[in-house]
C-alpha cells in the first residue's frame, strides 16, 4: 500500500491465491515473474489511484483470469509481453496500454500484436508439471515487442534487465518472446 518506485522482478510463486497485490501505488515495475495458482494471481485493489505501473514479460498461469482489478482509477499502466489469462473486475481501458500479450482465455478485443492461445500444451514445455518454459514452435516465441525504453534502468542500476527468468539473454534470434522465459531454438524448430 502506498508504494512508489518498486521493482518486483524474477520471482516464482506457485500454488498461490493472489501472489501480488498492489494498492495506492505508483511506478511499480512488475517484470519477468512466474506466478501460478488456482485463481487470481495479481490483484489491483481500490482506494487511491494506481498509476504509471509497468507489467512486462510476466508468466501467469491459473484456470481463471489472472489479473483482478478492484480499482476504478488505474491509469498510465503498461502491459506488454505478458503471458496470462486476462483481466477480471473493473475495466482497464483508456489511459492504459496493452500490446503484444498472449492470453490463455478468449477476449472480446485485444491490442496490437496480441494473441489468444487457449491450449497451454501448445505454449509451454510441460504445463501440467509446472514447466512454463516456452515451446520453440509455440505462439509466444519471437512474438513480443521491444520494451527497452520501459525498463527502469536508471532507478535500479544494479539489476540486469538483459536476462530472462532463467538468466539467459532476454533476446534470442533478434526478437523478444512473450512471458518470463526466452527460448533458444535451432533452425527448423520454429516451423508450425
């Protein structure tokens, strides 16, 4: 509550009910996390506005919509390169940016570069066993967008934003993947 300029990066939380909650916060940087559970994984709670927060390259896996918004004043937030089930609760619309996310639930509309892939077995190495590394032939590989300008390098100079969740280079083959993991592949592995 009432946090400012916080980096939440590189965490894995399994079998969780709401792995992360944000309320009355500004400039939160939620980057490269892997959260899994049975229900909501990120809660955006009411009170004062939630502003100017950035959600990049997260992997959120549960049978429901993964981000629940109970705040009518979420503005200036950016959601890019995330792999998740989508949103529930209050509508997150005008004043927020959504591009190049992969949704595991059908949506009514989506932004630039966004994908729907409901079959997790086409996306992950072994989702039943919690292995959320990406399949080289899956839809999330090379489907992201450059987020370098959104990374808070000046606020967190000691953090290496150039690696993925597993510590591998964040970009392989010239393009960034959607989700927390970057996949290295051999020629021909990308054939669908």
